[in-house]
């Protein structure tokens, strides 16, 4: 019988692969040797019993692990530049917890990368849903063997496989992987998603069978009122947002006693709201926010579906500055001019701003709901300020230069240029620019454009003049960005006609550097005799631009070398392609982003 094909994407290459001839007695993944085989046998028995039930996904999906479902992060919780597209499930601080298919289906995608979800598995289910399991430590043996074949075929750690439909079937409860800490994970956990297969939009797993104990209502920690027009005022802060503390009372939440905000002109409201689940202290996100003015529906926020093409609009929805600097979850209950997300519904289809009548008093009620329909309410009064009051609250001068959200923008100086296209901002921003002396004359000046508290939806281009740079160093020049917390990171750069140009996704402070130093390699456990050892590791470090490429050969043949960015460790686990006895010759080569290369050779007995 012909082997069903697997399509592989790696480094731009597409390769067709057949099913391994070892089906039914697949070689175990090398990492499985680190997992207790008694646990594996137990899980197989559990899987057999669970699979016999063959539950429908929508009616009774299984849990993805046989441990309590405790979230460290929930669906649509705001994150840096995106909403969380799944649920992060705790694994008791450990790796190697068996992960099982929640319902019948087939493996539709297998991805391995040092970044993002790390080792990730996608399973399509007949009901039109796809489940995703991320940050895995290892795949089940049959899947792991297909991955290993693909990696050696592509000579790349990173592979993206799309098995033919039905070629890798799974049953409900079948162990498909083991939990881990790979990719962009900061601690061991399982990232679990449910997507609608036809458009790959992420849906709330809690509405699709995932049960997590939650009897606690959301917590409302603050209120902010934002002027949304040049003439808008919020007593007594012209042109800027005004924050108000909240107090819990017997009926919910209110402002502090005697506080009645006075506003003039159109304003928007934001509420700082978070949620908690039973059995965990992790801060999670809410699901719905409704604003009522004098008990009439005014605006609603619905956080129930993730469109990956619109993820970056989280920076428009949240107060980006407060979220980035202080981890405050201020949800805007109005739409900024360039917020094109699908999160909102408004009375009359408007943007959700509110213009009070001068002298009139309004009752505002904000209802916050979590994923399990627990609710909290904030109720307060709002007064329309009079014209006479507003005149006393001076606003911003009209002469301030402004970046416009709906136009192309260019900031040009003799030695510095910063440009970005229309729709890169969510609203207009006053221009704030400084030229600062560098740490030394040789390094040149630094240039500050706004701050990273102001979000960018589309990338900007930054150019810094380096006309006197020697030809031999031009390819080594790089632009470096420093954020508001003093952290620096290279953002690349191309030298042309005396300028170094790079793209950036954030405002901040920019400067140039020259990187001529190659990475360093330190063997951690390579010995003269490697007999009986399952793997070896090397530490790789680079002083500026970071690791870009890595490879290894053993006796002149390419072998898989896996990079873990969190630890900066390269690992090879001996496999069927690299196993062999006798004297072995290993060559490892690493290259940083500016092309500086380091090669090291080692000899050992195996």
C-alpha cells in the first residue's frame, strides 16, 4: 500500500514525505527516554478506556491532560501586541505530563521551531474544529519519527508539516505528546487552543468543553476618562486622561465617596478589570464589558474570538502605556479612530464616545462579565461641565506638531530619519523628538522618538547617518533600540550611501553600533568518551546581534542541532542518523545576525 504523503515547509522548501515503514512499532523519540515508561503504560491504558467512549467534541470533549485544569493565563487575556489565543494550563511546574487528544480526529499540522509555540501539534476534528497543543517537550513516537525524517531531509531544526487528511488519525484520549517548555514559553505549561478550522479563528475553549473551576467575579480596579477631541476636558486635566480609584461596596464597585467626574466635550471611558479562577492567583482576562448610561445600552466589548490578522489591535483596545509599564488592564470602552478590530458593538453604531450636556448629571453603569458568567458592576455619576468651567481648564496649544494617524509621516533631521505609513497609529500623536549625546563620540548620538508607551500598528523605518564608516565595517553596522525600561535590542540594518536603515515595530531611542565579534561556543558535556551518553550540549553566546544560524556535522554528515533561546543551549540527541561506534569527529558552526562566524571541532569515542 502506498504511503500517504506529508507536505513539509522548511526554509521555503516543500517536500513530499511518505509514512514511515515503522508504523505500528515506531522508534521512540529520543527524549522519551527521559520520561518514566511506567507513566507511558498507564496513560496508554487510560487512553484505551477514554477512546472507547468516543465523545463528540461539542458535546463532551475530554480534558487535554489527566491533572486538574488550572490556568496560568486564559483566552483573550491581553498580552504584548496580541490577545492570548488559548488557555495556558499549569503542569505543576514540571515537564513530561502526557497530553492527549480531546476528541477523535486526525493530525493536520506539526510544527517545530525554537520560537513561538516551540513543538506544536494541530488536530482537526469532524465537527469543523481544530485543537492546538503548544510548547510540547516531545511528540508521540509515530509523530516524532515523521518530524525527525523531515528535519534531516530539510537539514533544519524548524519544520512545518501538513500530513494528508486522515493519514495520522487519533482517538479521543490518545496520548499524542508530552508537555514541555519549548519556544516562547517562560515556564512549563501546556498552551491549548480551539480554532474554527475553516478560517483558523481561535475560539474560547471554555465554551467548547474545557472545564476550569471559576466561582469568582471579575475585579474592577480603576476607571479612566479620555478626552477624544481638542476641546475635550476632564476636570481638571485638559488634554490628558484622568484616572479614578474604585471602591468595593455591598452592591459592587463605585468611585471614592464624593467623587463625581466633570467632563466637557466628547470623552471615552476605560475600565481596569481582571479576573481570577479558583485555585490559582494568576491574573486573567475578562470576556465582556457593557456600558450603560442612564440605564440605556451605550457600548459593549466582546472578547470571544481571535482573528490572527487583527491581533495587533490589542494595542488600540488597551491603554497601551499603562499595560506595558504597569501591567494594568484598562479596556477602552470606545473605539479609537484607527481601531479596526471586531470587538465592539455600540448604540447607533457609533465609536462609543460620550458628549454630556453641560450641567446635566448622568448615571453610568459598567458591567464586567467573565467566561463563566460571573459579573461585577461599577456604578458612578458623571456631570457635564459648563463652558465657563472648561475655559478655566487650559488645553494643549494648537501649534504642537503632530503625527497624523491617517497620513504618511516623516520626521527628518540632518543625521536621522523616521517614517511610517498612514494607519500606523490609532490616533494622532504630538511629536516628541530628542537628539542625545552617545556614550562616546565613536558611537555617535542617540535619537529618541516618542516612547514605546505609544503603540505602532505598522512598522516604521528608521535611518541613521554613518557616512564615515570604513567599507570593511559597513556590513557590520546595526541599529539598536532602547525601550522605556532601559533594555536594548538590535533591530537589524542595511548600510547604503552613508546611512544605516532598519525597520522597527515600536517607538523608542535609536542608535548605531558595529558588531564584529563572533559568537562563543562552550561545550557543556562533550567528553573524550561519549559511550552510553544519549546527547551532548553546547552553550552559545553573542554580545550584540544574537544567534542567526547554527549547524553541526558528525563525521562529515549533517546532524540535528536544536537551539533553545531561553537557555542559549544547542543540543544534539543521538538518533538513527547519528548513532555509531568508534572515533567520531564533530564540527559545530554558529553565525550571528551580522555574519560573524565561529567554528569549533571536537573528537570523541562513541
